[in-house]
C-alpha cells in the first residue's frame, strides 16, 4: 500500500500539471483534503536538537530548518521546522499557489489590492491560525500571497509546505521580503480611499536574522518515477 506522502505527492503532481485546465480547482481541493490528514509520523518528522532545545532566547544557529521531500518542475514539497518563538518574515510567492499544514503556527496573510504607490503595495490583511483540528491553509496568486508565519506553540513547530509552480527566478517567481510600513502621505492632489483592513508593505532586503539550515528527509521515498506511475492505493 502506498504511503500517505506518496499519495499526497501524486495528487500534487496531478494538480499542478493541470493548473491551466478546468480540472485544477477540484484537483486543488482534493490535494488540500489529503494534506489536512498528513501527520508528523507520515513524514517521519525529526526535530533537530538545536530547535528542540531552544528556549526561544538562544539566538545561535538557524531559527528554522527546511527538509526537502521532493522537487520537480510542477511543485515542491517540503517541511519547515521553526524553533520556539521564531517567525518566517513577510515574503511572497509571485504567481504561485501554496498549501501548508500542521498545528502550532499562525499565518498573517496579505492580499494585494489593485491600487499601489511607487515602492508601496496596498494589501488587505487576513489571518489564519492552525489548531490541531483545523484544515490546511492555502494561498493563491491573489489571496494571502504575501505572508508571515509565526510559531505560536510552546516549543518547536513544523508545517508541510507544497508550492506550485516552484520558485524560479528566471521565470519571474523569485522570493522577495517585505515589511509593513506607514500609508503614503495624503497631502497630494488625489487622496486615496482606504479601508480599515488595508495595510501597506514595502520591499526590504532579505532579513539577516532569518535563515534556514537543512536536514535530510527520512520518510517514505518520493520520486517522479514513483508518483507518475500507478500507486496501489
Ligand atoms: Fe511562504
């Protein structure tokens, strides 16, 4: 019988191979449902010692660890493990869809609004918390595409991350970091209509205090050959 992570990977492949077709939304929904039930045991999650033992004030070492499970031209599948009290800074996934799950984190998402000023982007803020029972969180090219992820648990937390299509700088899908900023000044000829949920963000260099180390994946194998052929369900 195929492992959960193998079936999930196969559904991700089907989903992102059909991204330009009418079948995409139902495939995406199926992928989300499958991701909802993935557990730490399914991926043989091992929390690195330096994250496990961090009390949240220890600042040496990476604040996050990334475990790459699988990459192909259609999607990437991996796991981020955040140490106590750490956050992934505000960043984007241009033109990409994403799904992630596992409890203990909070996502603050921002959706780009039509109007923006030079160097300032107007967004609308949304927020999702993952609890044990809550489903996977999704982002699309237009909803929640700018986001931060905070570890809200009393120790390290981890989430599975599926992105499709993958980051590809040469195709305009590079990761940029941002920070919230004040709205543009209003003493101008044409005042801007703003909503209470509006936020303004501006691009910043990659934050120096956030970086990832890596750890090998130790769960069931995932390969293109394996997930593109028939799986015994
Ligand atoms: Fe992200």
